[in-house]
C-alpha cells in the first residue's frame, strides 16, 4: 500500500531568461494562455489529482505570483454589484483556502534539484510528494498528474512523466534508460540529464511532472552539481536506482506544451484558443486567412 500523495511542490524560482525582457518584471508562470496564467493550469491539474497542499518555491521578483493567489475582495464586490456572476465564478474558482498554499524561497537559482530541496522541511520523512513545473502545460482529458498518481498507487517507488521526442531533441531533456515496459509504465534502469547528441539511451524524455519517494529529498542533500553545473533533480532520482529502489517512466495520455520556450508557448496559445468555444470560430477563420495569405505570397 502506498501512502496518499497530497502535497505538490511547484519550483518557480528560475530566472526565465528565454522570455526576457518580459520576465524582467513578469514571472513566467503568470504569463497567460488565452486568459489563464500558466500556474493556474498546473493548480487545476493538481487539484484533480487529489493534491491538498501546494508548496511554491519562489525567488526575488515573483511577488505577482503570490498576489495572484490572494482573494480580490474589491474586484469580487464590484462584479457582484454589477451582477456579473459568470466572471465572479471564474474569479472565485482561483481562490486558494488559507493554509493550503505555502511559499518557501530559493535564494539563488542553483538548479531545479536545489529548488525542490529548498522545500524539504515542508515534506514529512515518509511522505511521497509530487513535483510540477508549471511551464510544462499538459492538455489531456484526465489530469496528467491524476493519471500518474493512479499508476503510482499500483507500483510505488518514484515516477516521472515521460514522452517520446525526436532523437535530435534528447540533448535538451533528462532521458530514460528503459529495462521493460508494461502498458504506459516503463521500468527504468537509469536516467541521463541532457545527454550529448548520439549518446541518449532512448528517446523517452522526462517532462515536468514527478511523483517522488521521500528518499529523493535525502539524495538531493548529497549529490554533486551535474549538467550545466546545477543540482539536477534527474541525478537525485537516478540515485534511487543506484540504491536499489524503483523508478518508473509513465507515458501519459495527453499533449505537452513547453511553455518555457517561445515556440512552445505560441503553439499552446494557438491550441488553447482553438479549443475555446468562445474563440474557436473567429480565431480559426483568422488563422485560415493568415495561412492562405502566406501561401498565396509564396
Ligand atoms: P528552466 O530550465 O525552464 O529555467 O526551469 P528557467 O530559469 O525557468 O528559464 P530559462 O531557461 O532561463 O528561460 C525549469 C523549472 O525549474 C524551475 C523554473 O522556475 C522552472 O519551473 N527552477 C529552475 C527553479 O525553481 N530554480 C532554479 O534554480 C532553476
């Protein structure tokens, strides 16, 4: 029997340099897809997976992110007075209960592994926990994290979300060395962070959803900086395998958008606009026009 996963860590302390100059003052996680900030997609996915405590690892300049989760009484009153109940419902759906959200700080951007380690005191010694990177947005029928927790309840160990990428893209990801596969679950023999071109053990890449055993936090205290001189979460998870514990790669059902990159963010914007009932027709018509115009010009 696995212990229930009720806490998720959201590491949001990165510098977001790929979106400069915007990220000079706007946290990347507050950037919107249509009308919802990236972080709200992650929160909604976590809630659907049964997460009750939301732990944010933040840094200097992320104040707007903390404000986003506060109640907005003045705005609520104004919408109430004007009878704008639809908007009021949208607003209220983003409210967090007092105490269900916690913030800790990463004082220096020393890598994803280090950011997760900063939350170590908020996770109990025997408690499995989730890690979610809000810049990976996953469009799926069933919440990706919910799919993973369901699988984790069968397997135990630690579980990372995995997806196939083109061989030339493996150098940008943590990549799995797979021992055996059963359905969506891959038994993992090893993990390599950002392997040099041509050396990846497979084309199954790790993306930003994890369900981790508490021992991963202990590993983070002892591992040395890895790829890029950063403390790598991948290395701390790979340590589990070295220590004889199980790690699984879960091939989720859904489509992941890398909203930490400009191209991925734009693709997600188009996809979410086209799946929005209010926008779909007008936006599809506009895109048609753009594409036809471009083809005619070529
Ligand atoms: P990224 O690799 O996307 O880095 O981090 P970044 O700083 O956010 O963005 P770029 O590359 O400079 O454009 C992946 C996730 O890990 C978090 C980020 O906030 C993001 O959610 N992270 C990364 C930290 O919390 N701390 C770090 O030191 C590094």
